C-alpha cells in the first residue's frame, strides 16, 4: 500500500468482549520495511481523517491500555472518563 492511500478500517472484537467494533477512515503517512524474527513486512503510520466521537474514545482507551470491560457500559457516568465522553452525557 502506498503512502497517501486512504483506508476504511473496521476493528472487530470477539462476541464476549463488550466492544463489538469501531470504524475509522485514515490515510497512510509513512511506510517502513519491518523485520522481526522470520517475518518480513511493513509498518505503517496512519493519520485518522474520520471517526465518530464514540469510536474515538474506544480507540483512545485501547491505545492507552486503559480500556476496562465495564468502562463503556450503559448506566451512570463512569469515574475517570473525561467530562465530554459520550457515556457521561
């Protein structure tokens, strides 16, 4: 895939996991050859160009390693989430 290509990405989770999926559109901004043990491939840098607010929070929590299975469940506002998180409104 060349630098500059636009991708529609859907990240899916197992049925038992609270998250079903999240979707985004991103462009490839860099590409590097990647060698690891016996695998040869590429690593890509992405710039997200479109993502809905709820999916943005899911992605943010996952990337920070702070996702808790109960954090995005329905109900009362969750402690530790930013005030503008969709689940706090």
